[in-house]
């Protein structure tokens, strides 16, 4: 599940994930004959409740909903699970993590911070026991989102110094994306773009489409913010093509809206209208409504 956000989101501190704790994408890739959610639901029902396999499958299901931005479904799943006694430490940390993200999405920032800090505390214990490179990056990301950004960057540098020579594309994706996030927050967009491009180059030919979507989106968005419109369009359209192969209508709506924004900056109002007409308004969260209406009003005035 790890903890990479998309810069295409409205709130710069609201993180979206690639996967590491519970990678439903890889699991479902091994069972291509079944729809992923149906597979996970059936498999979870077929093993003893609270067994090791059950926790793993429930984690995959949470990860699936997280990738699809189904935060109400996450909330519905997580609340009863938080009451379960003697949960595995990693699973308990995941519940706190996912719930913090859902709460942040719902605008309950203080409550989100509470659960994020619970996740950070659990993650620190796990890291000190195992000193796993991915756990170090996960801890850095949690610090980035809800804690100390300077501490987050130092953890990322430590992870790079200790494990940077590993040829693991997912580790390199997570490491460099999170470094990009820190520089994005510090408004050093050139450095952020550098790390987002490194992350993209590591993951783009691996077949991990959900992760590649994140990498394309981040690189597109940072180029949009730097007013490099042609590059932004190129990578938003690459993202769109991948999303059309996936069942992720909410993220697709955001990508189409961001593409329309770029065309507005290029003063190509016919393309703005084209992309706005493709946005399913029902799939946008409230934070995007002002952007949509601003673009719609701009086009309307020119018609």
C-alpha cells in the first residue's frame, strides 16, 4: 500500500498510495481470471476469520478500495476492525493509516492526525525491529504527511544511503517519489520534477500499471505547475490511456479536469470544452468543484 500521493489532488498534504504493505495489484495479477474485488471477497470468506491469511486478504481489500478512492467503504471496513482484539501489529498500523487517510479526505484533519500518529508509532516499532528499507520510506512518508518534513527527508536520505543500490523498481519508485514530495512542499519544483522523473523511469516498464499511473500523474502535475504545458499534456494523456484500461473513474475524472486546466493555460478553449465534456461530475469530490465551474464559466463566456 505504500504511501505515495498524487500531486493532481487538491490538497497537497493528502497522500495517495502505491502499494507495499498489502499489494492487491500483484495478488490479483496472479489470478487474472477473476475480477479483483470479487476474488478478494471470496477468498477472505473461504479462510478462517482472524487467521494470517484472512488478515492478508482483508489488507488487500483495503488496498483495493484505497486505490479506487472509495473512502466510505474504507471507513465501513475499518471501524469494526479497530475493535478486534490482538490484531497483528502491521495490520493495526494499516487500519490506523487507512482511517487517517479517509478522515483527511472527509476534512476531519485533527482526527486524521490522531490516527496517523498511532500509525507512525507502530511503524517506528516495526522499523526498529526489522530495519526494512520499505518500512523506512513508509515512516518517512507518514512524517511527511502528518509530522516533520525535515525529519522525513533525513529518513529518505538514510534509506537511500543504506539501500539505494538495490535494483528494486518499487523501492526506487517509493524513495524518489517521496523525495519529490518533500521538494514539492518546499516549492522547489525543479528538484521535485527531477525525483518524480527518476521514479517514473524506474517503474514505467514494469507492468505495474497502478504504480505507473501515480508516477505519470505526479510528473504531469509538477510540469503543469512549472508551466511546461506540452510536457504536462503528454504525461496527463499517458495517465489517461492507462486509466482507461482500469476501473478507476474517480481518478480519471481528475486527470481529465487537470488536462482541461492545461488547455486553458494554452488558451485552447475548444480543447477545454472537449475535456470538460468528458469529466463525469459525479466522480469529482467537492474540492474539485471550484476548478470545474471556473473552467466551465471561462468556456461559456467565449461561446
